[in-house]
C-alpha cells in the first residue's frame, strides 16, 4: 500500500516535469534552426537570447526535479547574464563599440 502511494505521488511530479523538459528541448531545437537560418542578424540574436532563457528554465527544472532550491538562484543569475549579454551585443552591433 505504501509503495503504491509513493509511486502515485512520484508519477504526479515526474510526468509533468518530463513533458516540460521535452517541450523545452523541442523549443531549443526550433530556435537553433532560427539561429542558423535567420535572415537577419537580429533574428539570430533573438534566437540566441531565447535559447539562453530556455536554458535558465531548464536549470530551474533540474533543480525542481532534484529537490535542490539553490538551482533557482543559479538560473536567475544565468537569466540576468543572458539579458545583459544580449543588450551588449545589440549595442555593439548598432554602434560598433561598447563604451
């Protein structure tokens, strides 16, 4: 009886997280196609920004699956660095200098 309850609670969290992980990886693959075949530079930059955001979500999902809440802090720092890098790249492309 106890094993059945444990298996049922495990299925409630494992199947949705697995589906979420597969959806994130599918999105990353589609964004890689956009990053490679994007007609403009801005399309490629936007795709790489979205891939970075999905990577931060994947880090948070792994933290949830392993029950380690400190992964959420790592995911937030990664998301902030991704945003700042995107802004720096866009500024460099527009002005040809970062200063």
